[in-house]
C-alpha cells in the first residue's frame, strides 16, 4: 500500500515535469531573457483607447537612462492607455533568438545600426516602409549620415536617435594651440606636433587604445583618413590590403617612434594617463566625457581622420506586428526621435542628436561636445549594416597588433588580414 | 508469478528514477545531439533559420515543433542546410592535418619517442630483480641520447614546425597541453609544500596562515576580474614598471612578449589553484598514521626518504584524482577567464593565425564570435568533447593502475 503511494507520487512528479516542459516556454528559457510580457489584447491599433503595453529592450546606461526615461514618462502621461516597459537584457543577441520565436520579444529594440543586418536576416525586425515611413520623411527629418545608417538593401529598418564618433579630446592646459593639429586629414602635421610636444614636455602627445592592436574601431580614423573606403562593403568585398592602408600603417609606425607613444595602452590606461596629465590627448568618444568632467580636466575636442560613426537607432520587431502594436510602437519611436525630445536628451546627456532640427537648436549647438564630436561625425564613415562587417574586427585588430609590436611588416600583416576576412566572408555566404 | 513481480519491480524503479532521467534527457542528451547535428550544417548569421521540411531538422529544431511554429521567424536569410562535404566544418578546423605531409611529420616526431618507451619496458622488466646489469638511470640516459640522435637525424624540428603550420587548431591544442603540463606540477609543488608546512606540530599562528593561504581560492570565483589585477601589475604603466622606473630602468613591455604573457597566465592560475591542492593534501596528510614515521625514524630514514617513501605513496589516492580533474577542468585544459583577461589570447601574431597565448577556449571564442558561426562552434565543441573523453578514459585507467600503499 505504502509502496504504491510512492509510485503514484513519483508518477505525478514526472507528469508535472513533462507538462511544464511542454507548456509556456519561459520556464525553460535561459536566464538571460528579460522579463518581457505580452500585450493583453490583440485589438486593432487604430483603437487608441484600449490599453496597450509596449516593451522596449535597450542598451542605455546608468545616467543616460534618466533623461530618456523622462521622455517615455511624458508619452505615457499624454497617452494614458499606453504603458511603456523599459528593460536592458544582458546578452541581447541570445535573448532575441529565444524570445522572438516564442512571441515573448520586445516591441521596440533600441540598439546600434550595425545590428540591423543580422537582425533583418534572422527575421527579428521588420522594415518600416510597410508601416508608412517613407524615404522623404527620413531625409527631411534626420541627418544624412544617420539616414544612410538605417537604410539597408533599399529598405528602412529603424529611426535614428543619436550619432557618435571618436575625436581627439585634448587637455587645454597642456596642449596649447601650437600643438593642436589644424587639418583633420593632415597626419604628417600630427606627427610633427607630437614630436615637438615630446621634445618640450617629455610626455606623449596622444593616446589611442586602438594603436596597440585588437581594436579595429579606434584605429579606423587612421585607415579611413588615409583613403580606405571601408574594411568590408555590402557585397562582401574586402579592401584592407590597399596602398592607402599601407600608408596608414607606415604613418602609425612613424608616429610611434617620433612621438614616443605609450606602447601598451588600453582604454583604461589612456583614460587614466589623460586624467592625470601624463598624456596630452585621448582619442576617444562621448562616453568618456562624463569621467573627464568628474576629473575636472579642462578639455577641448578636435576632429582627426575619418572615424566610424555609430548610429543609435530604434527598430520595430516582428512581435510588435504580430501583437497588433506596430502603429503604437512606431508612434512612440517617432515621438522619441522628434526634435523637441532629442534636444532635451542631447542637452542632458551631451550626445549628438540625429534629428536635423534638434542639431540646429542653439542650445545643442552650444554644447561643448557638439563642435568637436559633431564635426568628427560629419567627416566620418557610418558603421556598416551588413553582417559581413562582423568579419572585419578580429583580423584588422590582429594585423594592427602585429604591425605595432613589430612582429610583422605592414605589407605582410595587411595581406594576411585581407585573406582572413575574405575567408570569413566566404564561409558566411 | 515471478515474471509479474519482475515487471512490477522494473516499473517501480523506473518510476523513481524517471524524473532525473527525463531531466538528463532534456537538459543534457538532447542539447548534445542537437549540437552535433548543427555541427554538420552551415548555420551562421546568414543562414540562421531552419528548413523544417528536412527530416532531422524538423525533428530536432525547437522552432519547427508545432508548439513554437506559430511565431517562427523567416528573415531575409536562406535557411541553413547540411554541408556538402558533410564534415566541412571539421575539415576547416583541422586544416591540412590529415594530409600526407603533416601525418608524415607526426610519424617522424613519434619515432623519436620509441627509445624512451623501450627504456621504460626494460626498467620495468629488471625492476623486480635484485641485481641488474645496468642501472635504471643509465638506461634512461641512453634512451634520451638515442632519441635526440633520431630527432636530429630525421630533422624533427622542421617536422614539428610543419605540424604546427598545418592546422591552427593543433597549434592551439599543443599550446594548451604545454600549459597544463607546466601548471599541474606547480600546483602540486606549492600545494604540497604549504601543506607540509601547515602540518607541522605546534606551528605558531597556524590558524591565521590557514585562513590567509585559502584566500586566493575564494578569488578564483571572480577570476576574470582578479586577473585584471595581475594584468595591471605587469602592464606598461603598472606596478612592476613603476618600480623599475624608480630604479631608473626602462619599462619592459611584458604583454608584448608571448613568453612573458604565458608566464603571467601560469602565475595567476597557480595563485588561484594552489589552495585547493593544499587543503586536499593537508587532509590526506593528517590521515597518515604517525606510527609509520616513528618506525621509519627508528630505521634511520632521513627527511627526504620519509617524504618519498611514506608520504607520497600514501597521498596518491587523494592526489591523483585531484590532478586529473584539475588538468581537464577550468584551471587546466578548459582555461578561459584568466587567459582572456590578461591579454585576450596574447600578443597578436598577425591576422588569421592564433595569438601568442591563445589556448583552446580563447581560440574557440574568437572564431565563433567573429562570425557567429554556430555550425563551426558545434564542430569545435564535438572535437573538444572527444579529446576530453579520451583523456578521461585514460585517466581512469591511470588511477586504477596506481595503487595505494595499503593494497
């Protein structure tokens, strides 16, 4: 009798396990999926009085998030039936892969434009052309670089929010006018100034975490400034082993010796050296400005070369369309990226808006960061949407590392990088 | 009647173990099977979605099951399919290793070890005799000299280099083996030395030292972050170079040299791992009866003889499994966190070749996350699984062959 009770009990446990496995997927989904919930109804989007919940997955950080949350709170006040839920997952690629096919993904994805290609191919996001966004609307509202960044294969995939690019952030107390480069494309002048600076002050003029290798993003202004168009283009053609690239790397070795640059400086080392006055300039982006403000450095910003321009953008997901939330979600995206809200966010976070009207606003124009980073972004090359671009980071970083440490000659290293990227692209096809 | 009772017994047993069995099937066996299947396809960023019409895909892929099919995504990419040479992913990982020249080189290097194997046999044959014509040491010496002669005669160095050049995977694999071979003895020496010290009777401050010496073990849980401290210590503007600056010596760029970076990784790894060895050996030491040592002292044994003839054999049952587990675990063959934090796989040797201190796991990480190539990732995992499986089987045999002094 007792034995059969035990048998029945264990059978019940087994049945429970089976049922939970076959039931709703959240219990078996990996822990990285953010707690997103579905909208309660599938009411047609034109009925604005029905309650709607919109989930946004984003990558906005700490202090930036405050100003951005204010915008969404205002929208909720204006539209009482809409609830906006912001969440920041840890591993967005993996989370999307699991959540979207299960119908548990977000409605809006706020990310960078270089993620558009892979998400479009996977089917996670939908083109905005089908939702009524036209090319005319884009070009009339947003900056040309931002527009280029969100269009891929002839379709519009996102609305741009802000642009970012790296530039030379210099210490005004150390680097006076005669040490500043005057022409962003004149690299010989930069070497001469670096030599002079070291002779006078015995510290290196500049620090760039991409020089020692392993960071194709930070070395990009040098490559593109010397005339390389892109590492990999939309069709998968690789242009890394070109005469322009060779000139760029020869310059790099030249300024390394003449400018007595730090040989092994990563992001933290460059930033610390800049803040403690051991280096005249840090070649970095808007994300470092908050630290420099805290360290009370009297900084100025000047563009150099042609950096990568990363465009933060908001995409519409397939789940939003399935749930019938597409119109509301798109309205929220347009609201967030309109001139008035972009101005508010730009002033609070010191970022560079993609909205043309916001960029022209006098308050934004007066931002200390705008002149330098904005000018740099205007010169820059947008980060590619195509997933082929994923193949460029490793080989370019490795090649620069081998060149910088002297392990390989520039010509050999660039040829090896070209071959490696071509192999990777061929495997992707 | 007996048969019915047999069936009931089987059913009862099944009912009790079925929750665990189902758990293992769902969470271990199924992912392994799925992963192995994917390793034969070209699934990557461009072919992320399945073609549910293909038999096995429809069976194994979750988004093809009726339950999930409702929300299945179809993007701009083409569905993934099986590779045309079915072993395509494996072949690209192995490079040109399984071609005639590379295999010939392997044969050449293997031939150099034959004298040592023969010497081992000879020693084992003569070890049971009371008198032997030639001593064990001389036999080993002759074997080493013969091996060296064969090595240079067959130009073994160029053969070795051609093995390394034939396949990146094997370069990385051999480097990881070297890493394990260097680390494990250091773990043992440090662990054993400290355990012997802590085992001394009436040691002043014993409790304090026991606590302090265990601290690195706690740090190993956040080994990636702690390894950044090691990295800072050796970086160009780090502690060591600042000390050298005070002594008016030019800064040494440690992280630009493969050898120094390897040394730093070994140092950090030894720091995290010796407490585990120390604690286990300490426990085992305290289980050795003191009478054995007293008897040895009466017989006139000195400290060295006590160590090698009494302590080591009695420690073997505790230490051998420990060594085996460390070697194939996260502190040995599967080392990732420390190696990555210190220099992301070492000073770059150029594009398309592994870095200076790329171990198996850091190499796999770089390969996979550059191109999101799930198929290749699967092939890598299967190859590592096979190697670790062989290593585990071999280690089990070694443990059984080794007997404690009581058996």
